């Protein structure tokens, strides 16, 4: 023990900060888990003595309420680590808790208005706010805890989890039974949250040096301990750059990630599945007995304190190192519950008391994971503890969503002991293997990348190795790192796609409103159209859309992208504007005619878009800017569904859908007129630095924009990489048509689900696709920027994810039965979401192959792929003669999966992201060049290697 630690106060500000963290977890967990009691009180009319409103919610609606918290909770874990670094733990935790407190206060006011859906929405937002909490807690502990007290103070703070869970159950039950009723649960939750915020504002500090109440002795003690291995010139971890590559390639971090995910899996089994087993096999209703329900949480709280005391003694007396303590405690918390799980599965109805004991002891012993692995983020890197906790907690909170899905697949009969034994054995194996991986690869010492100057040292070494950096490259890098006119052009493309997709896809809601006025606004005319006439209206768009794809490539080369996009968007807006009066006059036939014309107008959009990206995107940004533009598809899909439904129910009625679509299209036209430009040289707003950056990166002649480059038709049609792209995009559209159109038909016919009647289920696939498109974008951007993968490898990897994973889920969907509707929705949503990687995987590949002829290539590719959307339902219709016959649908899904797998193999084998020889401006005017130029900035050796591996 050092002299500083002997002189340190026994109780000081560091303990007050730990106490504040403890209560922050308590108040947030009360708000998080009071829903279990509140939902029972809100739906129990028999127990209502004080004339407080109750609701008739079914079991499915209650489960949505309870699980909705985690939908938001997962999303902000990683964000919490970043916000904590940016603004400090004090302000971030304050926002997290005050936001959660005010949201929980809204429940009594919003539920009478919006029902269970409003409650779900509030809990999603609560989850998003509380997701910031634990990354901040770990960062705060890293700033305040001396190394020798880190284990003790961290464990004390984490005991708030068990305390908060217990209090949520007992206090909520008492309040619900009082005259205040279930609304009082939310008032008290809000009150304790606000009370904590007051104390936090007064006593909370981001670091010891910022505290107004700390003594000099304690300040010296904490800083000397924390800064023992830290350079003196850096005092705040938020100033230290994050070494992302080192973090994401750190084996000890991945060992921790695996350990936390397996712990989360086991904990979900212990807390959720064991009660279901006891109810189904041992015929015990745990939820009806408050004592039995509370026992596991009480044991967990007690054992957490036991673990804390034991580990503190072992550490302070030097009996074990922190590494030994972490691994031993985590082994106890993992392997003993694994044994008890297997033992539980062999009990019978005459051993109910033993079952209760084993369950309580299992949950209690599992409490050691807080000391065993939860605090390991601070061991690995105090400077980046918040970031690490965000990464680890994101993965750990996805697992509880997967656990019940696996149980639902295995356990068909809740009274079948053998099926439950399979579940518990799987959980025991996961417990065992996860902890074994942690024991072998886990570390409890600061990693090299925790050093404040880690990245600086790496950069200095790189500079010494490579020599002086090129000044011109630095200037180009500076020009590329800011927002510029090229990003404005991408925004125009995004808005245009969103606008035209709203006009294109609002027909689904419009037709329903026109043929069933009572469901929307009965003040407008209603039409008696047959199912065949409705299908003609919906499909008529594609009759025109296919025709002008090829033409679009020619038009934008002749007249420029700006004029073509302006004409297409304006024409689409006019078609939307004249839709209501023409329907009054000509009925469904007129509606079909309008949509054919609209399809012709919109057919030129994507070829023009690819040409615009080729002119405006520097090669190293092409992937990012192209993918951002394409997210307008998902945005337009989602908005067309939600906005159209709202408008149809408003005083504007179904005509308002068309009028609003027209207004949005015309607004885009104005933006194009003001800000659009065919290239950087023609823009009135671009700066000289950005213009030079774009034009120099494209590497073309001075007369490039005015010259008309002849099209090498023969070279294009005999290009193996291009033909590989064509068949890949055809397969993509075939698969997407199956995912978006045939799966709902299968669910309706076999699983007896009409998801079109449920707006949430209908929108989920599009929302997932929109969200995952940004995940793919960020991942690809990091991989490319860090030079971990070449552009060709990124394209092929992303496309493989987008094809092969949905292929697997498609086959899985074909084997589901009526009792697995939730899993069907999950698989459908995941399939469509994962398929969004096809944008980065192959959609943008036309620009890689030939920036000069991107619009022509896109016209050819889109013409062929659009034919697939017509063929798909015909093939499905020929195979499926009975929509309730599962075996016929399995054939459809297997065919689609085979198409996904085979054609992606062709793309992987023959595709490339290298610019082709026939892209050269003088290709037809002179001898063909032997080498292709790179589509992104690479070294000469990389280019030669890429070309040697790609087909010619």
C-alpha cells in the first residue's frame, strides 16, 4: 500500500460519486422495470377499487409493451460512449435520467389517448435515453476510481441493478394497490428520477479536479493513482483520439464481448425461461406468488455484496491479482449456474421446493458477472471505457432478443421436459464455452492502445517509414474532409429519389382509400374496382418504367443530368397533380394511363443518377456518396406508407395524397434549378479547393465535360465483369420481389397472417432496410478508409451478406408453422433489411466499371432487372396453385435461395470494382490500353494485383 493511499480519506468524494452512480442505476431501473407491475394493474379490472381506467390488452400487446424498451435501448449504447467523451459523463447522465423521468411521467396522460401503442412508443424513447447510462457509468468510474479501489467501487455501483429491480417490483405493487392506482407508479418513478438529477447537478463532477467539494489529499491520491501510467500533459480522456482499429482488432476486447454476450444469454434463460419451465413442466405459477418472484432478485443483490467483500479481501491482502479474481469470479458466475440449469431440467412435480432453491441460487451466483467481466472495460482502457462499454453492451443487449426466439423454435410443447432439457443444455454449453474463451484470451491490464499518445506514436512511426507527406495530398485531404457542393448534389439525388418514390408507391394506400372510403375519409368519392383492376393500377407503373431505362442513359449524355432529372421529376409531379381530376373523369383506366406515363418519366432517374455520381464523386468517396443517395429509396418507401395513410384520413382525403406528392416533386425541381449542376466546373457555388479536389481526382482531360465520348458497344456487351453485374442485379430484383411480395402472400396463405392490415408489420421491413443501409454504409466506409479491404472486396463481401443471409432466412421461413408468427415477422424483417447491402454490393458497381458510361450501363442493368419484377410473380403463380400448401411455397423459396447463391457466386468470381479498359475516353480512337485505372486511390502495386485477379 502506498503512502498516498494511507493518507487518503476513508470516505470521500469518490465514494459520493459511487453512491450517486448506485442511485442513478436504481432510479433508472425502477422506471425500466415498473412496467411489469403496471401492465398487470392496467389490465386488471377486477382489482380496481378506485375507479381508475383499465384496458383490455391481450398477451401479445403486453409483450410488445414490455419488450419495446429494448428496441430503443440497443440503439444508443454506442452513442452513449461517444456522447460521454464529447460532453462528459455529468451532462450525458443528466440528460439520460431526466429524459427517462419525464417520459415515464407521460404514460398516464398518453395511454388513455393512444392505448398500448402510445405506451410502446414512450418505452422505446425511454430505452433510447437509458441506453446512454452504462457507457457513462464506466467512463465515470474510470475517471474517479483509484486503480486499487476500482473493483470495490465499481461493484458497489453495479449493485444498484439488483436493488432497482427489487424496488421496482415492491414499490410498484404497493402503489398500484393504493388509492393512487397504477398512475402513481409513474408519478413516483418520475419523482425519484428528478430528485436524483438535483443531487447529481449539485455533487456530480466529471473528474476529481472539477469537483468543488474534494479535499486536496483525496485529489492527489486519485490523480496520482489514475495518472501513474499516463502522460502529464493530457488530463482528460475525452481529449484523447479513439484508436478504432486497435480497439476493434483487440483480442482481449473480443474475449470480453463474447463473455458478456454469453452472460446475457444465460441470464435471459435464468430469469425468463426458467419460470416458463416451472410453469409448464412443474405446474408452478411463479408470477402469482410475489415472494417466489422476488427471491431470485433478492439472492442476486445479496450475492453481489458477498462477491464484492470476498474479492476486496483477496485483492487488498494480495492473495490474488485482479486477473485471477476476475476469471475465478466469472467462472463461478458462469459454470455453477450452467450445472444448476441442467439439474433443474431433471426435476419433477414432487420437487418444487428444490426447483425454487436451484433457481434462486443460480440467479444469485450469476451476480458475480459484475465483478467477473462487467468492469473489465475499465481494466482494458480507462481512457476509452465508455466507448468499450457501448460496444460490449450493444452486443449483450441484442442477445436477450434472440434467446426467446430460439426457445420458441425448440419448445413446441411447454409441458415436454425433453424439449426444455435441450434449451437448458444449449444455455449451459454457451455459459461454459463463453467463459472458457474469456479465461484463455481475457486480460485485466491496460492495453497498449489505452496510452494517450498511442495514435501519435503510430503516426510518427509511419511518417518516419514513408518519408515526408506530399503537401498537395494534404490539401486535397483537407478539401475532402469538409461538407461541400458535392454533398449538396448527393442531397439533391436523395431528395429526388425520396420524392419520386413517394409518388410511385403511394398508390397502395390510395387504392385502398378510393375503394373503401369509410376506412379513411368518407367525404370523397368511392369506387367499386375489382381485384384485377386494382392490380392493373398498381402494376401499370412498371409498363412505362421498363421502356425508358435504356433511353435515360442516352438522354443524360445528350442534354446533361440536370435537365433530365428536372424533366423527370417535374413530369412525375404533374402526373401526381392531375391524378384526382382524371380519375373522376376516366376511372381506373385513366389511373392506369397516368401511372404508365409516370413510369416512363421516372425510368430515366437512376441512369441519370449514376451519371451524376460519376461526375461529382471523387473515387475515394464514391462508395459513401452513392450509398447515401440510394437511402432515398428506403426513405421514400417508409414515408409513402406513413404519410399517405395520415393524409387519406385527414380532411384532404385520398386526393390529398396525390397533391402532396406533386408539391414534394415540384419542391425538388426548384432545388434542382437553384443548386443543381452537371459537374463541378458548371457549379456557381463551389469553392476553388473543392473544384480542384474533384476534378483532379477524376483524372480526365481539360475538355472532358464538353466532349462527347463514343460508346464502345461491343466492348460493353462482351465485358465479363459487366455481364456478371447484369445477372447479379437481375438476381437481386428477383430475390427482393420474393422478399417483399411473396413472403406476405405466404404468411397470409400458410401462417394465416394478413400483415397488410397492420401498419407496423407492413412498415417494419422498410424501416429495417433503411436502418441497415446506413449500417452497411458506415461499415464499408470504415473498411475502405482504413484500407482494411479493397473496394472490390467490399463490394463482394457486402453483396454476399445481402444475398446469402436472406437466402438462408428464406428457407427458414418456409418451415415455420402457425404458432411461430412472431418469428416469421422477425425473419421477414431481417431478410429485407439485410438485403439492403445490395446497394453498396452491386448497385453502384456501374460507376466502378465505367464512370464515363455509367448512365448507359445503368440503363442496361435496370432494364434487365426490372423485367425480373414482372417474371417473379408469374413463376410463383405457376408453382403455387394452393396458397395454403406449404410444400409449394417451399419450392418458391428454395428456387429464390438458389438464385441468390448461384448468381452471387458469379459476381464473386467474375465481378470487379476496377475501371475497365473501355472506359478510356480514347478507347475507340486508338489502341486499347492494357491496364485498367483504379476506381479508388490505391498504390500502383494494388492496382496491378487487382487487375491480374480480374477477368478482362
